[in-house]
């Protein structure tokens, strides 16, 4: 005979205090586990969503980031002439020559110095990022020392108020607008005219060339053309989305490893807590177990019933942990991007995969914490158990 499930559920409710304490431990561990995965997922989404599958970014072959890349003006002009590059109605290539440099600004509140990414773009750079929206002020005028600032950066650094001037490079720059880029990495940048920023930083070369393909399927052919042409063979072409995905991997892996180490330490405590709770349940229900055996319930039924109780506890705690972790999606944090050494703002992002992984993790804790007590209950002899009264 099998023990009815409602029997196990009612047994859990009978031990309210120990059940609540056990649930608290499991909830805390699952919360940390889910929050770590959400943080890594948020970082990946922020960077990956920054890129587009239709755009191609060209860097110096040995460069891993825009910051250390160099593309000469002559090479940039050659790249723009390739037939795979999309043309605008006026015949101009939909390509942007860009500069990426780092400056220092003081943070709001702490007054600490932070690295900020400054991006110089061509007019076509705006067409390549259609998701960018001005939230206040206006777009900077090309040919002037005007700049626009990402909203995440504006919230965290001093001196970037509308119509205020910032001094960096070899000039004074007027903030004329703030922009929203749908939570992507661009929101942590300052944008201006590349032809004004290059001489201000003493840079005779661009950092990258960004262009849009006529057809996304043309990527392989244009990549081979750029990398085999003697005039541009020192360059490498990547899909923009792949470039940002690669940029996210180092930080994402670091967050996951650090977070999982902490989670494992916490989970050991939570598993021991669940085990103690189940051992206490077995000790307090010795006569009950003997009675169940005398009524004809098999050892495996008793084992299954106690293990089921432990798994139910773990699932409830896991669901509570995920629910608690979901609240962190309202938070955005700012940290240094290991790839560019500049400030990057991103948030916690929950996904169905994280929910599933968190619940599986909780069930594993429940099984580990409940198996030995359940096995002990199943091994009890009928006579010995009944005499315990």
C-alpha cells in the first residue's frame, strides 16, 4: 500500500516551527542562487542586446575591444566601398567611423573617480542604432563640441546636467541631451561627433568601423573580403552581436563562479537544516511509523512519504526564494566592465531557465537533506517502533 499524499502534507503542517525555520534557510539559499544567475543574465542581456545581427564591426586584428583598436582613415574608406555594405537613398554607405576612449568623472554621493566611455560617431551611427531615443534636450550638432549622455550614466556621475559643460580631452563639451537605449551598454556612454573628439584626444585613427549589411547572409563574404584584402588585412570583422556577446563572457563567468561558491556554502547549511528537521520528524513519529508498518505499509512507502515531505518543503522554499529574487529586477547596479575598464550599468533579469534551475537546485537540497532521515524511518522495526511509546 502507498501512503496518501495528503498524509505527508498534513504532517508538514503539524511541525510549524521547524518547518518555518527550514523554509527560511532554503529560501535564503535559493534567493542567493537565483539572484546570482539573474545578475549574470542581466549583464549578458545588457551587452548582447547592445549589438545587432545585421551590423558588422571591424576592429584591428589583434584588438579584443574597441578601446585598443585602431582603424586608419584609408582602411575605413575602403571598407565602406564593399558591395555588401547597405546604401542609403542618397548613395552613401550606411557605415559609421567611430572612436572609443575613456575619461574620468566623479560619482554622485561618494565623489569617487570612475571611468566613463566616450564614443565619437559619424551621422550614420544614429541610423545604425534606431533603438536610441532622446529623453530630454536635443541631439548634438555635428561639427560642434556638443555631447549627449546615456541616462544610466547621468544618474551616477557629477557634472552631466543639461546645458552644463564638461572638460575632457583638449576641450570643453556642452551636454545638450540625455538618451535612452533600452537598457543596453550605450546608456553608460557619452556620445559626440567623432571628427571633433579625435583631435581633442590626439587620435589620428578611428577605433572601429560599424556598418550594416545589405543582407545578413552576406556576412561571410564581406568578412573574407576585408580580411583578405592587403589594404585591410590587419583588420577583423565580427557581427556586432557576437562582439558584445564575447565581451560579456569574462564578467558573466566571474559573477557566476563567485556567486556559486557562496551559494554552495549556504546550501550546505540549508541541507543540514533540512536533514535535522526530518530527523526530528522521524524521532517524534516513531510510534506513528510503527503503526503504519503494522497496518501493512511497506518500507518503500514510508521512505517515499518522508522523502516527499522533504521535497515539498524544498519546493516551497525554492518558490519563495525565486519570488524574493524576482524583486531584485527593480534594481540596477553599476560596476567596471572588465573588457573596457569603463563603468557599466545593468540590472537583474529573471528568465524561465533561471526559475527552473532554481527549483531543481531546491529539490536537490530537499533530496539530500531528506534521504537519510527517510531511510532511517523506513528501516525501523515494527515492534521496536511500537515499544517506543
